[in-house]
C-alpha cells in the first residue's frame, strides 16, 4: 500500500531563517505529489503540486519543492520564513491511475520571533 | 471558478444521536468527492470517496456512512454517534489529474 512519511512532527525555526520539511513516499509507479498547509480550524490549502515536467516546483507564499524520483522524496523548502507561516504542513501522494490521495502525518512548523 | 461548501462549521451532539454533514461543490461537473476525518493532533484519514452518483467507496469500516444523491452533493451520516466519532471532518473534491480541493471543515464534538 502507498505510504507517506514526514519524519519531522514538529519543526521550530526562527523568523527569516530557511526551512526544509521532509517528505518521502513509497511507490514504484508514477505518482502525483502535493503539499498542503492547514491553519487552525481550517481546511487544507494547496501549496504546490508536481504532476510532471520540471522536478523543481514553485508554489504560493514563496514555497518550493523538489521531486527526487531516485530517493522517492518531495521535500518542501522556503528560504526565509515569516511568523505567518506557522501552520501544519501535509505531504500527499496520488497514484497516476488511482482516485485515492494518501497523506503524511503532517509537520507542525512553528516560526519564532 | 469552483467552490466547495461544507456545513455546519461546528457541531456538538450527544452520544447516540444521528449525524448529517453536507457538502456541495459548485462550478464543476462529475467531480470525485471525498470525506476525510482528522482526529486531534493526527493526520487525515480517508473515510469515503465517490466517483459518481450513488457510487461510494468505504475505506475504513466504522459507524459512518456516505451518500451522493446528486452529482455535486456528498453527505456523511451516522445513525448513532459514538464518542470516538469526534473530530474534524473535511470534504474535498478533485478531477482527473488535479489536486484535492478542501472545504473549511466541520468540528464535531460528541458528548
């Protein structure tokens, strides 16, 4: 079965510092990859997606992610975080031919002043 | 543009009472529809998904059921709520080769 790993459950970082949130998935077939952000008591908002093409994907709010097929990873990065980036971040995978999206357990990013 | 509506935003129900959460999508036709549950401090658990009217796939056997009476309407129900049904319920839609788009969620507290 498809699985998604987010090794870091919590990531504290100071404002204006860079951050990387890690995501690894298990699949030997073609997949689509996504990062979502969730603010308290809200639904999930799409940050970025990889469907095909360039392995470096740019999203909203200055985030970007790089698809690495050999390492089955899709890590999320931002060069300089803001207080407003404090939220829960979820990595998700969907098989190219399937209907199901599988989510990782989430990483709570806390940006400190 | 497409929008997804989910209501109510919060709900407090006693154990043993019925449940009905509704979700509607506007601006698209024949979407795939999903119900997820998010327990406190945990990730998302897929409960049901539907690829068409009357077509429901259940991912986890439990005290809940889902129905899709119309193309863009997805309903989550229970005949008798349990304490363990408490959580944050999220409806979402997608099309082929597109991301999931989520509603704002319903916070359900079973007392």
